[in-house]
């Protein structure tokens, strides 16, 4: 059942909308993962985001979980370092 003003969307579209909102709200946010750029991600969740936000913010990564962890930690440290000096 849907009431007045309620829009039904798929889970996939809800995830895509949340990612898009996070990227639009904060220029420091980026998406990284296997095939999230040109391919559009698993189930096309990130399809179109590469065109919308560019390669600097939508990053395809190699198949390497340790690289994901290192990149995530490095990004977090860079942001924390900037905010603590401000």
C-alpha cells in the first residue's frame, strides 16, 4: 500500500539515490569499488554516476580488498588531518 505523497522505488534505486545524495552533499565523498565506474556496478547501482561526478569521485578499483582498506584508511586520515588543522 502506498499513501498520498509516497513514491515506490526499488531497493537498487534507493541505494543509488542515497549514494548520489551523499556525493552531491559533500565534495570529499567518493565511491570506489570493482566495476562501479564504466560498468555501472553490481545490478547497475552506480550506473550514470561516473558521467555525473567524474573519475576523481567514482573510481574503479582492482580486485584487491587490501587495496580498498588502504585507500579507505588513507582517505579518512587525509580528511581528519585537514579538519584538525582548520
